[in-house]
C-alpha cells in the first residue's frame, strides 16, 4: 500500500467509519492537535532518558492515539469502543492525578509563575503542555457541533497539569533551576 492516496488532493479527508470532511473541519482540527500533541510528547521522550517520566509518557502517547481515533470517528458506538479499548475513564484520570501528586511531593512549592524552559526534556514538555491546551480548546469547539464524551476534555485538562508537573520534575532531576517571572 502506498503512503499517498491522492484522495485528499481536493482538500478533504476521510473519517473512521466513512464519510469525508474538509481538512479544516473542527473534527480534523481537534484530532490534528491531538496528533501534534502526541508528537511533542514523543519529542520529550527522545530529549533525555528519564525512565520514570518516560514510562508515564509512553502511556500518555497510547491514550492520545486512542483519543485521536475517537475524535476521527463520527459513530458514537465506535467512539465508546475507542474509550473502552484505551481504558480512558475515571480510573485513568485518577492515575494521571496520582502521577501529578507523586511528582509534586518531590518539588518545591510554586511561589511564582515560571518561564518555560530548562533542560531539553523540560522545554519539550512545556511545548507539549501548550499544545495540549490548544487540543483541549479544539475539542471543546467540536463539542458545540457533535457529541464528544466529556471524559476527553477532562483527560486533556488533567494531562496539561501533568505535563507542567513533569516539566518541573525533569528540571529538578537534572539539577536545572526554574526561572521565575
């Protein structure tokens, strides 16, 4: 099978389960931003080896792949299958929260805003966090048009908090300080 199909040459793309929409449709914008987020999480994994953080990031990448598939699927039953297969539910949200809490225990209490940066890993995680917030906004926009399970917004909201905390943890573990605003 060739990587190019030429089916999108007129500015449309196919959805899972059938149907075509414009490449700038809110559904495509939403899953495109989730895909971009997944790529930045991969970049953060590649930046520096930190096994405890990298384990968390691999699981997040799997979640994001499933969320992207869900967003690309207009069929509600198939959406639910993607959520179930990915285990994205209240238990997964609790896992993200436990990861945040575990990192927070080892970090100094925030007393000011910090500038994104530090190590390459932390900087990549900060970029991923901002892309995550954009993806969250795109999903909310899409929710105005079609039914999207609320757990997707909750997941992305919690994930941005986790990515921020992981960026701080990456800097702390590397001995890099934080620059305050």
